[in-house]
């Protein structure tokens, strides 16, 4: 919808651990150390270490998930991959991507220490 700002800087996220993942009917919330939360309303993907290809995005209405493998992992990088895609790399080699599909709805929110970014 709004896209991730081109000047997005996720360097302050490095070292923050993912503490909590919450599933709701139409959203998934990722809670990190240091008052950082990402709420996904549309699509995301979860890439495991060693996977050569980025998995197809899934919608937030999921019946089961292996996302819990990310719990306790520290962020090593957070970057804008273009087209509104936020990619978060973790210490274990996992990569979580939040997408901004071409629909007239909000894709995800980033709440970082009280500052809200709507994509």
C-alpha cells in the first residue's frame, strides 16, 4: 500500500532477539526486545538456512507454522529489498520477509520504540 520508506534503516535492530510470536485470525505479530513489534496483515515468508530459493509468500491466515524456530534468535540485518519488502535476517541463518502486495490494504506495521511505520 504505502511501501517501505526508501530511507528505511534497520541497523538499530541488530542484536535484538525475537521474544514472542502471536497469531490472530488475520494477523501475525512479532515482538522483539527493545520495544520493537512487527504486525503482518497480508503476506510473509520464512526462509530456513540452506534454502536456495525464497519460499512463496503465505497469507496470515495459517493453520500451522514453523515460525517458532525463530524465537530467541537475534537480528543480524534488516533491510528494504524493494517493492515494499522488509527482509529480516537472524543469527541462525533464517530470513523473515514481510511483503507489500498490490492491494489497497495495509500490509504490515512496524512499531519501533513508539514510532509507527505503516506499509
